[in-house]
C-alpha cells in the first residue's frame, strides 16, 4: 500500500470531489448530510494549509529542534515567542511524533493534522489536550479542537506506528540524531499550562471577592489538567482495540475536566460587572483577530462551508472521491490478504461505513465561537461528547469485526497500518 494514503483527504482534488459528491456515494457510504457533510470535512482540512507549510519549514530548518516538547502559552507573543502559537506547537509536536518513526521516504507521517500537528504522538492520543481546552474556552480559539475527528479514528484502526517504532518511546534512544521522548515525557510536557489567571486579572482588574473566585477557578483548572494527565497511557496500546479504548479514556477525562471547570467558571463570571465581562470577552476577540490576520483566506473553503450550498453533481468528481476512499479502505485487498469469510467481509464493511460516517458527525468546518466563556465551555463539552459517541460506535464495529478472527488474522490486520509508511 502506498505511503501516499493521506488521512486528511485534503487538496484541490478532494475539495472538488467533496463539494460535488452525488447521491450515489451518499447511499454507498451512508454519510449523513450527503455531499455537504463530506464537503465540510474536506474544507476543514483545507484550512490551515499555509500554517502547515510554515510548520514543515520550522521542523526542516531546525529552528525549534533544541526546544523541549512543551505547551504554548497563548501569551507567546508577549514572551518573545512567535506570535502564532499554532506554528510553534505544530513543529514541536511533529518532532516528537516522528522522532521514533522511520517509515516512508518523507518524514511527515500520514496521520498528521492539516496544521502540521498530530492527533497521535507515539502511544499518546491528543497531546496538548488541556491546552486545547484552555484556548477554546478562554480565548475562543477552537482550531486545534476542531481538527480531531475521522483522521484520528482512522489512525487508531490502522496503526501509524509499527511495534518497533512504539518501543522507542518506551526505551528512548538516539536514532539518526533524533532523541526519542519517553511516553511519560510526552504526557508530562504536553500539558504544562493552566488558566492564564494573571492575564485575566490584568484585563478585568478584580476586587477582593472576584480575585478569590479567580484563584478558585485557577485551582480547578489545574485539577482538570491532572485529570487529563492521569488518562495518559502507562504503556503503548498494542492493537486497534486498545487504541480505540485509549481514545475513549482520554475523551472521558477531557469531558470530566470540563465538569470540574464549569462551576468555578460560572461563579467567577457571575461576580463580574458588565464592563469586566466585556474586557474578559475581549481576550477572545483579540485572539481571533490575531489568528485571522495570519491566515490566508480561501474563498472556495468559505463557500463550501455555507449551510446553503447546492452541491453540483459531477461524474468525474464522484469517481475521484470513490478512488480516494478505496485507497484508504481497500476492503477487497484486506479481505483477500486476511482470507476473510463472507461474515467477516460484511463486518468489515460495517466498520468502514461506521468510520466514514464520523466525517459528518465530526465535521471540521469552522464555526462561530460562542460569546461567553461559559457558553464556549458548553460547546466544547458537546463536541467532546459527540466525538466520544463516534469513537464508541467505531469501537463496537471493530469489536464485531474482530470477534471471530483468528490470532493470525488479527496480526495481519494490525500490520496493514505500518505498511502504509513503507
């Protein structure tokens, strides 16, 4: 299988195919929302391609090679760091994600996100999870959050790393001049931040009671971080079922984290007067304005995300789309190589259809952020709950598929993923 099998399904060809996807493909793959659903997924992965190019340049140029894997404080520009934290974080995550990986000719990884970051870094799913919650809730920036979805679930099914590559994270060593971070190091370093309490205080100028509530909120934020940290794996997941289970555990921890944050956040905001609330909300507006200024506008992407879009039917575009899906899901090849019987083939089709449906349910199309921190927290939690349900559905389909497979067939299925980097 070719290493060119891209998880993101990004690029001009897919953009056209997704927008023009006809009813035949909707019926074949059971994608709710039809052409629009797939178009939204494709568009979401088109966004940030400029940032991806910058991130690759940063990794290749070695600009950040000596930096430890760490979270990026939203105040980066104030600390003399690059003004766009997405670029820096993508570069650092890429370095950690690929340090133990040596497959393929191009060290980029087929499971990367469009912004250059990775949903899977070695055995760890969703590094920077706590920081993503912070930027989404406080600063209204859901860029990283929205990129988690189908591609990460697909990577959990078809392993991005071979066993030998994962072993490097358990027992780090220097390979080709790259030091492989330990699993524990990735978990510890990826979520070092907390609530930007000092910045909030500088903006709203709290009185004594408000300051006490802010301190209480900051403590809850750290407790939420610890909750997510405890959901980091103690050892690398060995197969697809274990990776899906790890995704569930991490998502459940993130949801629990939002529940920890919600009461003290509501208490603090309720104590603010209207002027202070406006100043607090200004932090999010400033963040969005800074990100918008650094991103290239894509008129096609914006129009494809329009809820009123009228997809056009095009036979060639349909064929291109189906070819891309067949590359990612070579069902006949899998069935032949694993010698599946008719029951197992049918279950494989269910697994494929269930996973493809997550393109719609977890659309990466940008949405207008809510106006207040409390509303943004509720939206973040809803997104995480939707993803958790999607992962559980795929997990059930995977369990059904593997239920009657022999150990040899399971091993053969597990080996399919690493071959994609060969």
